[in-house]
C-alpha cells in the first residue's frame, strides 16, 4: 500500500518555469538547465521503477511504501528515495538513473561513471549512501522513542542500458546493487531472511504516522540561488505549440498564435502559473496588465473569474491571489 506517493518537487516546478521564462542570455541559464536535466532524469528513473514496485511479491502482512520522505536528522534532514516498511523490517531503495558503464568501488567509497565521449566522472558511493540512510533512520526511530527495527538497503539502477562493473568488494556489490527488473527476486530473498515475528500492528501504525508527520519537503528555491530577478522573466502568454516561445495575441475573445495559428481559451493559465512560481502568487492589476500584455482590465477580471482567482483589498490596493493555480502542481 502506498502511504506517500511520488510527487514532483516544488523546486523542479520552479526550474521548469525558469526554463520557459528566463531570458536565454542570463548568465546562469546553462547552470540551472543542467540542474533541471539531472532532476528530470532522476524523476524519470524513479517513475520507471514504479512498474517493478507493483510486481513486489505478496506477503502475509501488508507492507507500506513511502516515496521521497525527507526526515529531520540532528539539525538537518535526510531524504530516502523509496522506503518500504515490511512487517518486521525497513527496506530503503537508493534509486540511480546513471547511464554508461558504472564501476563500483565500495572499498574506496566511490563510483566511477564512464560514458562514451566524456571524461570519467567520480560519483559518491551509492552503497554508502544507502547505509547512511539506514543509519539515520535508526537514529530517527530512537529519537521518536520507537522500537529499533532492522533496516535493509538496495541500490537500484534504473537506466536500462547501464552496465555494472566491479572494482572492489564484489560480494558487497552483488548483495546490494541491482537493476530494476531484479527487484522482485531480490526482495523475495530478503523476505526469506526476515521470517521472524512481525511487529505489533499498533507499533506499525505509530511508525507510519510518525513518518508522515515528520516528512518535511524541501523549500530551497532556485530563484535567488541562480540570481533570477523579476526583470529577467519574459512576459506574455506563450503558445503551447511553438518552441522557442511565441507570444499569443488576444483576438475575438481567444488567444491566437500568429506563428502556427493555434487558438486557445485558457493559455493565460500557464502564464499566471509561471508568474506565481517565479515572482509571487500575489499581484496587482497593473502587474497583470504588464505580464499578460492586455490593456483591458475588464477582460483580465473575466479571465481571473474563470480561474477562481480571488482578490483582497479595495479598488486601489487590490491584490489578486494566484495560490489556487499552484495547488494542482
Ligand atoms: Zn504557435
């Protein structure tokens, strides 16, 4: 049973909006694009694992799945890609979407990635990363005054073409590193090792409650980090069809693209979502006119009413609240 579903982090929504809206000549443009590229690959890899998670073996007792938990640890946090609570132990999955040939070197706590045409890359040892997750999870349990529960770990390589090579400690690599299709068979073997007494149902419930309660999504924003100013953000309602962007014009009550002829009733929604993500969820009529490139306030008010956007304040200081547009993201 899935207790916490996977969702796209707010930071990724912001990075995607930056890709659409920040002027390409911004000094940090390539840097945030490459962060977005890494994040999108990670999301793709995790989603591709869902198919294999659905194939996990039936067990006598239910088990619970948590995606992307971020739990407090001392004065920081730790994140677990996927955590599964079985009846008597935890299993953490460290999910990697790395392509190319991967040289595992646990003895030196490193992973070396070789991709044709690129220099070798040294990466953190994912087995060590998974061990650290287990270690922190144990300390978290202790801090919550919950019973100590064994923690198993697996590193799951989700890129179908990744090749595993081993430089040291082959038994360790064999034990902890798998490719996605091997998840079921590996979990079966782990379940056999843990045929011990299941935990009390009340304890299980308490652990689930505590995990969900302590989950703290990251709030760090890429906007100040990459020094994106409101003046770096392009205005206008973009054509959903055209890439690179083309600004649509409002003709006879519809948005129209002069480039491809696309017509749209609600293309302004995406523009306002971008505004809320990149600048602020609150804005004035003057800002709306500037950003949507519409002069007629009656038209704007009609568009906002359709989006259930509300306002606060009197005529002069009226502020529109775009927060409802973000709840779906
Ligand atoms: Zn177009």
